C-alpha cells in the first residue's frame, strides 16, 4: 500500500461509530445482536494492535473513504426515513428537515473526490460545509428542544428539578425524587438524583441561561464535533479529514438523545477536548479535562487508568487528573455524603434487573431464566484496560481505540445498559478515527 493509505484504526473507528449508530436507529436499541458486528471489529483492532503495537497496519485510502461515504449515506437515509425522530414532540420539527437536506447536499459534494476526478466541491469554499452543518445542527437541536418542551421521561424531570433545587440553594441529592418512567418494576421507589456533580453543574448553568437543561447536552455535542474538526486540522483538506465529525453529527439518533436529556454528550465532549489538548501538547489542560470527563458519569472511572497509563502521565498530570475528578464531588460530599453516595451508587446498585436492558448478560437472563449479574463486564473491561496499558501505550490513537473498546465491552456484558450508553460508544468510535488520522499526520511529519 502506498504512503497515502490510511491508518487501520481510522477506518475501523468509523465502522464502529456508523454501525452502532445504525443499530440504534434501525431498532431503537432493542436488538443486542446488531451490536455484535461493530463489537467484533473493535475487539479485532484491539487484539491485533496489542499483538503488534508497531505493526503500522494500513487501509487502502480509496476503498476506506468510499466505504465511509456509503455508511454515512445509509445513516442519513435512516434519519430521513425515521417516522418518529423525536418521541415527545408536540409540534413539527422543522429543523430536522433542514439539516437532513443539507446533509444530503454535503455528501454529494464529496463525490468528485471519491471518484478520483479532483477535489470535492466543498473544497473550493473551504470550511463552509463544516460551518453550514454546525449552524444547522445547532438550529435543529434548539428546534428539537422547543418542539419537545416537556419529554415524559424521568431523566429530563430529574435534571430539571435538580437544577431548580441547586439554584434555590438546596441539595438535589436530598430533595429530588421522581417517578420511574421506564418499564414498571414492583416495589420500585421514586428515583433520587442520580447524576454526578459535574453533570448537575453544567445542566444548572444551561437551565439558568437558556431555560432548559438539555442545552448543556446540545452545547457539548456541538463542541465535540468542533473538537474532532480541530483534531484533524493538520490533515489535507477533504473527506478523510471531515469524516470523523460527520459520523458524529450525522448519527441518526443524535437529536433523539438530546430530546431525552441523556447525559452522554457531556463526557464525550470533555473527552474529545482532553484528547485534543494532549495532541496539541497541553499536558496539564489534558489532565484536567480527562479528570472532568471521568467525573461526568459514574462509568467514567475507567478513564483514570486508561488516560494516566496509556498517555504516560507524570506526577503533576496524575495529580491534576485526580484533583479535577474529585473536586466537583467535594461540596456535595461535605454537605451530605450519605445522600450523595445513595444517589450516585447505592440506589443504582440495588436496582432490580430490567428486561429492556441492552446487554448480552440480560439476554442470557431472559432466554435461560437466570439471574446473572454484571461482574463479567467489570472483569472484561479491567482485563482490556490492563492489556491496553501494557501493550498500547504512548499514542492518542491507541488510547482512543482502547477507550472505545473498554466501554463497549463494559456496557455489552454489564448488568444493564441502554440506548444512550451505546450512543457514547458511537461517539468514541468517531474520536478514535480522528485521533488515528492526526497521529498519522504527526508521524509522517516527524
């Protein structure tokens, strides 16, 4: 293969991102088997990279980009044909039609490049394609929030009540309790505030400034795409550079995630910018952002060993990472540690098994009428973290690939996981492709 070929992690990261997004869109997340193909791809790339970390695996550029364009076309087609892109809309969602029409036009603009007849059409107007999709994605997100002003889901109610309580000077972990809107579970009590303090801080700011907590998730989603664009800025202009942020912003379920007030865009945005800071040579900024990303979701703890070990943190970076991860917890732990622990951990650990959980473990339980817990997810994710820290250290591309796989295996074999969990995996796939492409450029330059 020639010098212009693309890193294998770039191609497979896009495959994971696109296939997970399509699985969520096509089945509303109810068919776990559709996650197995992208999981197998993620497993294969981690195993082969760990086996030969300096192998320099490459993919043919033309075939890779045509494959990526085809997946994007299917993703856009899936979004265009979705009969219910928003679940609780009370009026037509106009912004969705605008962003879909522009997406089709933008994809068409890449055809001259993919056919080998020259630069893409959008290449002649620089970043106008990016700016246009950014603007329309923002407008479509705002319109989605306005079209669905009060989604009947406990996640939105909980975060809205939490923001109100915080601005009123009360502790949400003590005062918030909402009814579960999921499948009914006998004896299920009201749900306390479950999200880590980092999430309540950003959603409270959004609530005060814009009147709805979901603007925090929309802003994080937009910033994640901007970060991916900046991450690949050293690459030559064209579809290869644009594909990672396109896979994120054109993911078929992205507006559904925002409508539901799911929190995953916040840790994803922080993680993208942390990786960008590392690539740009800002070690302390990267450490702080990795710590905040780890503190934005209960499952974020895997980021601490992955970032610290794989990116070879020194003592100062380890200190900054741990400090920024723990700092948001301090005021709430000081106010009432028992309430914080109950909301963030105890209540979740005591929840009964749910039939709608999207895991292999839950599928086994349903088929064989068993009660297997989620220990396997922890064991497999821990094993993957050890292998990655041992065999894949030293590059942002290896780190992003490992993060994608660790969270994929953790969710898929855990006790419970839902559609929003796998939306994070789709975003991490886009991040791994961007990090691989930027790492490839830096390697050629040095």
